[in-house]
């Protein structure tokens, strides 16, 4: 069971407020593989900085880490419960999890090479 599913069961109001949805591992895998294929074809030898603006339960970040993708992965998430969950997942030092509203933060897009996410639906 994923954190996203747990949140729906434990706190449906918060899940609905933030548009939390469960993304099956097969969908995450397809998304990641599609991005990696394009990066390898278009930018061979490059090591991108990945950015996940809606970290949720950490599925995409977990897939990035498992694939050995990226020397730097930055994750933003607005829900404190989700941030705490991701911080307890034991990600390596190249993963930075930040509690913040993506839409209210100014980012230096020149430093960010690849944005991969399953955006919230709320």
C-alpha cells in the first residue's frame, strides 16, 4: 500500500484538498523510462538535475533513485505528512526534499534540467 492510498484512508479531506491520487508503479515506470529514453537520445552523456514539483508519496523519486538517474534530485511537496514520509524513506544524499508550495516559490530554472511529475488533480 502506498502513502497516497494511506492518506486517502486516513484523511480523505486533506487528500481531496491537495488532489492526492495514487499513481501505479507501472505508470511511474513508463513515465520515467520515457524520459530516460529521450534524455539518452537527445543529450547523451549528460547528467541532468531532476525536479519533482509534487512529490506526494515519493513514487517518482523512488523510481529515479532505483534507476540511478541523476546526481541531483530536488523534490517539493506542500503536505507536511508527505514530506515527513519521504524524509523517512532513506533516500541518498543527492535527494533534497523540501516542504513548500511549488507555485509560490521562485526557482532558478537554468539550474533545473528535467521536470518529471504526476501533478495533483485538486
